[in-house]
């Protein structure tokens, strides 16, 4: 009877040890999965920061292009205005010359 109790105690101990090893393996797998997810989260955050920086740079470039186009159109309109003023002055001078 003593031996049976010892055998049962030994088997119980082995099953507990086996369960602990399985639990430890599950914990290790879970930790590895969490670490991998954290690494991917860091990568996503870095990519988002890069995308934001690129979007800001693109916005600055677009604004500069708009400002340049606006300045060019304004210069063209100023030149047309000056041309109209010059043409009007020439016509007035012609009228004055014909009336004298």
C-alpha cells in the first residue's frame, strides 16, 4: 500500500510538472506574440510619422507652387494693364496730334 501511495504521488508530481512546462511554453509563446505585435506597432507608428512629414512637405511644395503661379499671373496682368495704359496714351497722343 505504501508503494501505491508513493507511485500515485510521483505520478501526480509528474503531471503537475508537465502542466507547469506547458503553461511556461504557453506564456513564452504569448510573450513572443506580444513582442512581435509591439514591434509591428512601432513600425506602423514610424511609417505614420514619415507619411505625416511627407504630407507636410508636399503641402509646403503645393503652397509654394500656388504662390508662384499667383505671382506669375499677377505679373502678367500688371503687364497687360501697363500695355493698355501705354496703348491708351499713344491713342490720346495721336488724337492730340491730329487735332492740332
